[in-house]
C-alpha cells in the first residue's frame, strides 16, 4: 500500500494538545501525508466533505460533524476512521459501514479509565474522604467517626460491556461478590469471574454497592426507577458513570432526601448540572462533573493506540478496538 493520506479533523487548540504531543505528531507524519485542521473551530459538514476527498484515513474527535451520506460523497478513497473518543455513535452513520469503511476508537482505553473512576468513587464515598478532608481544613478533628471499605462487599453491576469488564477485574483484589444484570452475558463469562446473574430487583435489594454501566438507549431511559431505588439497603451506595437519564433523576433526589443511602454521580440528565439543582443540597450525594474518564493523561495513550492501528491497517493485520456496525449500534449517543 502506498503512503496514506490522513486527515486530522480535530481543530488545533486546547483539546487537540491533550491528544497530540510533539512525538505523536511526528509519528503520524511518518505514517503518511497528514492534513491538519488548522482552524480553531470544527469543520462545517460541507468543509468536512471537501477535506475528505482523496483521504485514506480520517482521525476524528468530539464535536466533528457526522460522517453521513452527504459528507461521504467526496470521500472517494476513505477506508479507515480512527476516533479519539470512545463511543462512535454520534459521529458514524450506517453509510460508513455500507461503504466498507472500517472504524476504530479509543473505547478500550476510555473504558479502563472509567472503570478506575468507579473504584475511586466507591472508596471516596465509603471512606467519606471529601467530608473528613473538608472538616479537617476547618480545624475539626473527629472525636468519633464511622467509615467503610470496599473489601468483601456485594456489588451489583447493571449492564455488562467493556467498562464493566474492567471494573470486575479491578474488584478482584477486594474479594467482592459480584452480581450482574445483563441480557447478553454468557454463563462462561459469569463462571470465569465467579459472578452471579441477577435481576434488577435482586441487585437493588441485596447489594451494598450498585454501579450503573448500561448504554443510553431508548429502552434504558429511566431504567432505574423510584421503586428500585427504594429497594436499596440502608447505607447502600449507588454509582453512575454511564449516562444521567438512565436513572429517574427526580426520583433519585426524593429517595436520597428521605433515606439513608448514598450516591456518587458523574453524569446527569442535563449537563452542566443546572444551578440550584436539588442534588446540590444533598449531603449523601457526591457529585463529579462528568470526568470519570479518561483522565487527561490517558488521552495521549488513545492517540498512540490509534496510530498503532493505522500501522496495523497498512500491514493488513487485525485491528485492535475495531467498532463494527453491530457494536456501534449498541453504544451510547
């Protein structure tokens, strides 16, 4: 295969610099002839289509226009899309797959980092780290206190995808008992990790911690109802790093206000979280601004993995973290 022509559709700026170091720019330019988006804004759909003419590869990121039929009209040579984000669903149309264009993304790197956040959030909440740190800075040394650990807890996983798999691996050192709610998990996978398949009702009724990992699909809108939330045990912890609308947020506010349960939320129905939102007044809610992952230091790892995949594409080898049409259809928009 002759030297590739590569379009980097991500505009140069603050986000670009977190994904591309000088070394990664050099590596990419050694692979092929690179056309950089020198604007400080994203291409319009029309500009995008024009730039794709004669390009073999396009590297995309958050906010780029959708690769739909209109944009692809001029993409006469395009064979590979490398997306620096995780989910490709907002940026890839069926037309991409119909034209035989292959797709890879940073999904695996993202997933591992989000899984790490689940462990961090659980420990921060169980040990009440934010409160004790805040009180100590105010000169309050506790005369009596209560905290918990993650060891030997019963943990419910709602939705079993790539992030959940990493969470399960990370939980092994904590001797956790794991229950999983999933419509597609195999018995082989359950046995491999010593997990138990369970209903939502069972998970919310019996688990010390419930971690949400379902994709945001129409079927999963408000999957977590007020009835399920009220089934949670006293002192139980809910963690959501998936999407806010999977939980009935108004119901969650009511339950948190009336019961001795806790929540760590990284995602919300409306983002940014509106000023004066009821969640902001709840001491038993630990709120994070949708930054579960990837941590900024992992973004360069994403780009490195995409460059490695471009090399694999050139050499005709198997691509890592390839997103086929079926996988893309199950991803969160």
